[in-house]
């Protein structure tokens, strides 16, 4: 945040109260108030401040809503990472103290911003979140059913017509089967919604054109990335997708690598997409075969680098605003001979 502002405001928001801390660009004095939470009152407070304003909030379940409500009232709105701010957790903790620390970090340009956007893809992000909850619930139900059948001496793969000897066990099994049927129907409804959204958003269709991604993967990518141009370098995107690790060095000595804080859903999409594309007639499989046969990579490393290749193509397609076209991206054998990874 290179630009200077007349007012630096930080808000510690909760369901009952909001602590508002403010500093000016010319003074180190901090003024703090703690009042009942009311977004209309907060908007009025911001409007009454003359001059340019920078506002900081921490990432919470209400941050997207607050971003939408307040973005028009200030010149700069930062939703920041609370994990990094935890470094200043020493001493007493109150809402006023938290807001005071946050406004100092804002004025010193020490906040790590969490990406937020306006209304674009907001409905898609909420649908994807609901769909993933349904998928997790389905996995849990299948695991419970498998455990119950195994406890009764069966294989766990029996159909819904299976009858158990014990009345209680049969009652539990029937309840699980009913929930699984409802879960499957709910998944179908979400998938129908995704098909409709793909007609509305060309970004989803572009991602769906990539080998191994599919409609569900495309929806997950678009809902998480939203704006691909915020990733200036491909390496930044690979780190966000959890496909590269960060080196740890000190005194010119390397102490290994660590995993960045990444988006697990993106990593899952690209890993599964690479596995799905392998064995089929597409450039992703060609790249995998090149790594195995020419570079002599072990299978696990070849699959990982193939997932990175797919993520690079995904980012390129997203930025270009066009569908994936094999003949344009492959350029004969040159792409395989010089994979750029």
C-alpha cells in the first residue's frame, strides 16, 4: 500500500459489537470506540470522515458481506489474513486492543491481504460451498454404511436390498440408505445448477475444455480463482494451488522446503484432473509419457509435475479468455521437448 491516506480505520467486527480504531496520516495517536454492531452506522461513520480513507477488516465468515457493504465508502478496503496478525497476540486481548493493533499494522503497510471481489461469481462460490458440503456428507454416510456392514460380517459392498439379522442394525442401515438416496438427488440438483451457470459464464466452459478437468472441476477452479490476473507469475499460482513448496534458507544453507498455505480444493482438482487425463489422447498424457520415458522420472513425481502442467494451462486459458485448443498450445513436439517446468 504505497499510497498515503488521510484516515486509517480498522474494525474488529462481531455479532454484538464492533470496535473501531482510527489513526490519521499525520499523527500516531489512536482513537478507539466500541459500539453495538450496525453496518449502517459504520457507513455513516465513514462518510463523515473527510479525506481519503483506508479500511482494514480481518477475514471472517462475515468479511465478504462487509466487503460488499463498505467498498463504496472508502478508497481502499483490505480484508487481511488473521493468521499473520496472530504474531501480535501478546498482552491483554479485548476488541479495542485488537482494533488498535490492526490499525497500526494497516498504517505501517504490514497487512497480508486476502482476495475479495464484488458480486461476480458470488452465487457460484456459494453453490460450490454447498456442493462440497453435500459431497463430504455423502462420503461420511458411505463410510458409516461400510463400517456397519463390516461389523455384521459382510464385505461392505452390499446393495440397498441387503437385509441384516439384527432388527436394530437393519433399522440403522435403512436410515443410512435413505440419507444416501437423498444425498445423491441433492448432488444431481447442484450439478444441474452448474450446467446452467456454465451457459452464463464462459470462464467455466473454457476450463471445462481442458483435459481431465470436467464441469465440476471447472466450476471449482473458477469459483476459487475468480480473477486470474491477480497471479502475476505462474509460480504464484502454483503455490496457491499447493503444487510447489517454499525453500527455507539461512546463512546460505538450505533447511529443506515447506508447504505454503494453499487452496486444498484447487490442488485436488489438478491432481485428479492429471490422473484422469493420463492414458488418454491429449497433451497432458503426452507430457506424462515424456517424463516417464525420456526423463526417467518415477511415477509419483511424473504425476505431480503433470498436475503442475495442467495448472499452468488452466491459468493460461483463464487469462486468455478462450477455450483450450490443443493445436495452438502444443506446437508440434516443441512443447514436450521444452516443457518449461
